[in-house]
C-alpha cells in the first residue's frame, strides 16, 4: 500500500488490520454481512462486531456508555489530582515535618511505585474476576490510605505509609479505564474516550495542584488531605452505584478488531434478521453468519434469548469467573507482554510523558520558591495552570483529530484501517515537545519572567498529551486480545519511570542545573516520538511477524474463557 506503511511480503491476514469502510462494490460485498454504523457512519463497519446479547457492553445505550466513560475518567482525575495536589506546598510541609523537600517529594514517588505494582495485580485479578470488584476494592483501600495520613498528620512515617497504601488502591481505577474503553466502544470511537481519560490523567494532576495549593495557603496542608479523603469516599459510593461490569465474553468471531477474516462473512445467505436496537447509536440489522462457523462459537437462533440485566443485578460485585487462568500465570503475564513491540513502545512513550509531568510537579516548589521568583505556596500552585491548559488542548484537539485521521486515511487506503495511522501525530509531538522541554530549562536558566517557563511547561504538557494518546490507542488497536496485560505492563513501566524521575529530580537539578536536566528529558521525549514513526513504517510487518512467531505464541498469555 501507499501512505508510507510497508506491506508484508505475503498476502496473509494481519491482526489489527480491519475494514472500516465500504466505498466500493468489492468492499460492500466483503462487509455486507457485518453490522455498520448509521448516519454519517453508515459506511463504517462496526469493529469489533457486537453480539446479539443486550448485556454486551457494545450494545449498551449511548447514555450508559458515556456515563461510564465520564465517571471513570472523573475518578482518574480525582486520584491523579490527589497524588500531586500538595506538591506546591512541599517547602511548607518539609518545614512542618522538620525534613527536606526531597524527603517529602519521595512520598509521591511511593504512590507512583505502588500504583505500578497495583496495576500488575489488578490485571491478574480483572482477567479472572472482572473489572468491577477490583475497582471497588481498590477504592476502599485508597480511602484507608488517606485516613492514615489524616489520623497522624505530623508524622513523616504516616505520610509515607498512607500514601503508599493509597497508591496501591488507585492502580485499578487508573489502569483499567483504558481497557474499559475497548470493552465499550468501537475502533472509530475509541480515541475520543481515551483522550478524555488522558485529559483526566494529566489535567487532574494540574488542577489538583491548583486546588491543593489554595487549601494549604488558606488553612493547612493536612486539611488538603482531609478534603481528599472526603472526595475519595464519595467517589467510592458513586463507583459502586453507577459503574457496572464491562468485561464480557462474546463469541470470538465478533472480535474483528483482534483478527478479521472477511471471507467467512461474504458468502452468507443474505437473509436479514431484524434486531431490536439495544443502543441508540449505531446498530439496527445483522445478517446471518455462514453455517461453517464453529458450533461452539455461534449464538444459535433457537437458544433462549439472554435477558437484559436489571439495574439492581448490575450492582453485583462478583459476576463469576471470566477466565479459567491460574492467578499466578495471570500475575506473570504482563511481564510477557513487554515482548510485544507495541507494548514496549507504549510503556516507554507513555511512561516518559507521565514521568516527565511528575518531574515538573515535584520540582516546582523548589524552583519557584527561590530567587528570582520567591513564590509562596498559592503562587507556586498557580504556575500549574499552563500545564492544565496544555493538557486540555492536548486531549480535546488530538482526540477528535485522531479519529478523523483514522477515517480519512482508511478512505485513502481503500477502506482498510491500519493501527499505525494514529502514529502520524508523533510528528507534531516531536517538535512541540522539544520546544517545550528545552524552552523550560533554558528560560529558567536565563531567569526570564515567570511567564516564560510557565508557557513552556504548558507546551511540553501539550506535546506529552499527544504522545500519550497516540501510544495508548496504538496498543489497544494492535493487540486488543492482550490489551489488559499490555496496559498493566505499560502502567508498571510508567510507575517505575515516574518513581525514578520524581525520586531523583530535585537532587539532580541541584547537581547538574535545570538547563541540563530538561535538555536530557526533552531528548528522551523526542526519541519516543521517533520510535513511533519507525513503528508507523514497519508496524504492519511487525504485527504479522508477531502473529506467526512460534516463540511469541508460546510465551504470550492465551486467554481461556470459561464456557458459557
């Protein structure tokens, strides 16, 4: 094909490559037995294909899907905000606890590290028992963590212990949102909701610091933790009442975003079976599938129709096992996921974006409380507004742009979608990131007016938001069958990188200077963008090589679903 993506040397089907459009007679023939969208998406094939069950999350109403997405993103924003919300007050906290800024900032490092450990554990548990119980149990743990801090506000030991426990609790809610997007939405819809999650992840960090700094200035730093405890407690109730289980085992033939074989759909009888729309957005009819499909993988017409769960039934925490995997095998599977190039790149790219954002956050108090700025806690908190604006623009613009890019390039590519299409946004992220990170270090080194570093801080956040969105969407579209383990691996990598940078950043700045530190950080961001472009060119060949490799098939986790 064109568009600079290199085709494999064979005509074999490549996992992740799917038909999204039916603009030609041949494409219409190949995809006529598949469900399509409506309205302006009438030529868009729904990928993956929804089953006939009203309990399939793909068949939920638009309102339910959006409520789920918004509330989960809100939880992510709350928890990433309460991770960093007292960072502008680190100078004040250090004085009150009779310790150094570096010692206080390491309480944030503990949260980030335990969050990664929690992500791996959450992946193992969610694969077996579903996402809902893991999220709810994790929220209770997070509340317990901050209750410890509030109970002993003047103890550095309580600060460390409470924040570590809080970090372990929030891993599920932060990590499982991205895979929930894959449960709820079709390929052409995912980028917007991943962007919403990214905005909550990065915007919550920024606005949390603004809010936290005002509370500290007006009352005290431990009052910020009291308000955080109340907010986390309220959200725990909201999560239980309004977020149902999204894990669903539909017959594998519907998972066309994992492996699409259109030929098995193109010779059906052509009989139309009316389907009552369970969703207000895109599903109206479905044609019978070929009788050659494996019997174990067919929803038979004479089977008892599955009844839609009531609201009260959806509140069940335990919905049975979704996989017959052993817990130990499931715990180790995220480590195997690092062998997938898409996972390794996303772990590095997304990890860098979050780690560098964390490095900004924990260093602001040290930077702006000294000459020539001499900012107080409230003023340090306000410097984060530039980052909030950058995060807002970095998700509201690239999210819809990415979805538009998918449809536009698929049309140019004869209706065929490649996951690599999204990686083109690495190009603007590369240039904007270098400007942002290098400009931040240079402006502080030159002791310019505060508006300079604040602007470049926002610009780097904007670039990092683009890279985060692109890398996570690429992983989901390339390897949805391994997305849960993949995202666990990514979150673990993100946690390790964030722990390292937040742990060393203040001492590193003291030793080598702000200009050198952010020149290196900017260069690491640029490398992540370059690797994304390399995957744009070679990614399709890599996907095919992975699917054919006996080694990969042997070491990668193979989900085995519980019958029925």
